[in-house]
């Protein structure tokens, strides 16, 4: 229609220029500055154009780039794809180009890098939009590797939320092929005994000493104990970092679902990307970790195995019943209809015997890794020219493709500007720290926060009881009803993933129970399958799209009082990068924030960058107040009673921020093995490490 579709601000123009021209690969811009909605499509348009100066800088010291690969976290792929397709199709640049919404298009014989199709003109530009793990996955395909390898100097990778891409806990993606195991009955029995002993904190079983290989079992016992200690934190627990693969947990994945839930694959513990969100195609780094985590699921979430038990219960022998399950009637146990979870609830003493029975079945079916291919984020950094951006600029440092290509031997340059980092060794005064932190905040320089102890969360496993405690605490601290200048909370961000088994209907029902049907009329949530924005009605089960049409309806109905009628629930999957829509539109129209007070449930998350990301789901951080629920907060630092104050002036902020910077200084020590493996892969001309899973544990 002749009008500009994107009108960047002066600050956004400067940031885009810095991304294109600066020596550093990755760049920081504060949360909510329009990186995905403005910067990303403009960067794509610049790449598609024939601007000579732009392409000179995008070459990053190498060859001219003809292929652009846009990488985003999986839950942001839909948004990124929408932005690119909206603003980058049918541009009249007199340049032929293609935009692909699936990186697996490279499997097609007619899609060739640098030309696009067999009949196309040479050097046609191509843009691919994909997720971090999908790119790693395609680099395990020999067909695609053969296409990519000769053209890698002509490929530019753009990473959004690059701190998540280089998160050392998410570096590696493993693809495995497996074969059947040959565990005998005594081996299965010792696996169970050692798993149980490690889980309940008992001493190493005596049976180990009479086994053919006692040293192995003693080592395994200590390993299981270490894994058990690792997963005790709520943020790293069952259904958050690991769980069972089924249709529900793979609902976000459109491919390979049948392959991932067939047979034993649906019985063993496998990696999750976030709460209840399986990581398709991937396995744990070693079979022993899989074995122990499967025992944890059997013990803590036994209902997952109701179907397996129903099919196998008839094979319980009289001898096994007499030894382990004689509390029950044999016929009812072997031929009855009660579910496994129901039996355990009625007769808790039977759990150990039933767990042993199923554990042996699962381990007998479990396939052992035969071959594997592992790709890490470091492999991508070493093999491709990369640029990117993030709202939380805490990154480990690695040599770039340009540094390696030119065989440089000087100090490895920083991937990102670290001038606002604050280390313990700096011994900064309060004013010096606040000055550096203010540079980190950018425009969000007046953020008001209160830290609240969340130690009560560890006292129960009832998720709705925890949420009720949080709501009641916030309600007690709410301003008086007559204070028109302030309103109570209307948003919660589940950063630590504590609400794993609860649905949005459970949250809605609790809000209705505590505050009645008239306090809030709608609950905002994000669809677990397609990441779309939804609102659930408080008075009914109507669940509709939260789009522009519905937002206008809400504005016509409630006016500026809209924010008092909608409650925002942001789940653990969408803490990073998710843009809850219409916040800036509402703020510009009514002069007040859509998020009034946001509750961030951090609990055992002590990574300040993740806490800041969770706070950033409010796009009006200077006008929204925050309650951050954190475990281990000393009474002297618990600020709930004194109310919100400037985040940079609080002692706990300094402690968490400095700790975060210190960890990034030492970060490469923890990932040194992966760095060496990536260098080895590079020397072998390979994107992946074959035959053995590379492991971050």
C-alpha cells in the first residue's frame, strides 16, 4: 500500500548497524527492544538486498554470503518464521532468492546451496528459518553434510537468544542408533538394588560384593548418587529436564512422533527441552544415566506405567508374588483391573515389589547404544560465520570461524562486549556496581523489585497449594482497595518449572476459588502445541485466540480497566524471548502497563540472566513491579516487608549478578572437553562426533 511496514527507532537503526559492522559476533540489546520483531526481519532484508557495503561486512572477513540460516529457540520458531515470511517475501530487489521454513528442505535433491534449484541462476540467495536443535540434527545427515561442507564459507548463521544457544547445559544434541541388550537376571537384579540404594540414600548393597565385577557396581553406585543429587533441584527435576515420551509431551513436534514413542522408547527416561516438552530424536548421553532416571520416574511418577503394567501383570509368577507382593490377593494382582497407580495408592507397601517387576521388564527391553552422532553449538561456532543478539549477554567465549580460518594465534577476542560484567575480583564499590548494572539495564533503568523467600516451596509437592500460598502472600501485600494509583498482581512467570503437572484449567480454578469469578474474567496462557496466544474464560471453558480482534473486543469492553480483568500465566517453556502481545499498544493508548505486578517464581534458579529474562516478559519493566520468589534468601535480604525498591540497589542483585559474571569467566573450563571434541571434529572435516555420545554431564 506504499507505506513502510517497519519503522525502526534511531536506537534500533544503530543496533542493526552494530550487528552488521562490528567486529564482535554477538550483541546485547536490552529486553523488549524489538530484536525479533524489528531487527531480525530488517537484517534479513539487508541480506537479501544487493547492498555492496552490507555484504562486505556480512562476509565477516571471508567469502560473500549467499545463504542465511536464522536460529531461534524452538518455541520461537513460529514467531520468527512469521516475521521473515511477512516482511521478506516478494521484495522487489531484482534479486532471485528463496525463503525456506524447514531446514530439512536440504534433503531434497533439487535444493542445492548457492543455486537453490538445479535450473536456477548461480549464487541465488537462500534463507532458512529453524531452531537450534533442528540445525544440529540436520548436520548429522551425510546427504546434507555433503551439500553444506563445500559452501560453509558462504553461509551466515544468525542466532536469536544466543545466550540460550550457548547455554552449557544445552550445547549437545545426540542422535543414536541402538541394538538389543543381553542383560541377564542377576545383572538386572543388581541394577535395581543399586538404583534403589542411591535413590533412598542407603549404603551400597551387599549383593555387589558377591557379583563378578564389584568395582563396576561400586563405581555405578557413586555415579547414581551424584546424578540423584543433581536432580534434586526443582528446576532440574522430573518432567522438567527429563521424562517419558508420549503424544502429549511430543505434541509440539510434527515429525518423527511414531518413531519416538514406539516400544521401549516410550518407557525410558529421555531429555526434555522444558516442562513437559520432550526433545524429539535425542537420548541421554549414557545408558547408565538413562537407567537411573528411569528408576526415578518409576518411583515418583508411577502412573506413567499404568498401560505397561496392565499388559504385563499376567506374567507375575506365584514365586515372585510370594517373595515381593504377598500383601495382595494373587488373582486380583495378576488378573484384576485396578491400575498400577491405584494399587500403589491403596497399598503403598507394594510399590517396591511392583517397581522391581516393571524395572526388570523395561531394562530387558532397553536397547544399548550401537552408534551415535553428536553435534554441539561449539561445532557450529567453529564451522560457520555467526552473528546474533540477546537480551541477557552472559556468554562463554570461543574462537570464531574467522579466527580459525585465518590461523590466528593472538588472544581469542570476546564474542560479546563484556564491559558491563562485574566480577568478584573487581571489588567494585556500590556506586561502581550500580553504574555497570545500569549499562546492562539500558532503558529498563528504573525496575522496582522485591525479593521474597521461596523456601516454603520445598515443603510440599502439591503444586496448587504452592500457587495458593504465593497468591495469598501477594494479596496480603497488595495496596489498600482505595489506592487508585496502585493495583495488585496480574501476572506470574513460572521460571523454575514448579507447576509441571498442573494445567491452565487448574490455575483458572484456583484463581476463581480464591478471588471469585469477578476479580479476573480471563486467564492468558500459551498453547503447549503451537505456542499460540490464548485466553481461557473464568466462567466457562471457552478458550479462544488472543489476537488483535479479541484484544480490541477487550478494550471496547473494559477500556483502561482491561489489565484488572485478565491474568497472565507464562509457563516455563516460554520464559526466554516470548513476546506477550499488545503490551506496548496498551501502554501507548492508556499510559499504564498491562502487567501491573509480575510474580517471578525463580526458587532454585540462581542464574541471574534467566531471572532477568523472566522479568522481561513484561515489556514495560520500568512501570511493572516485580516479586521474585527465590530460595535461600536471608532474612536480611528478604525485601517483601519493605516493599519494592530499585533492583540495582539491592544486595541480593549484586550477589546474583556478580555470581553470574564469575560463572561465565570460568564457563569454558566446564565445557573444555566439548571444545576439544569440536576442534577434533573440525580437523576431521566433520560437523559431528561419530560412534560415541559426547556428554555434558
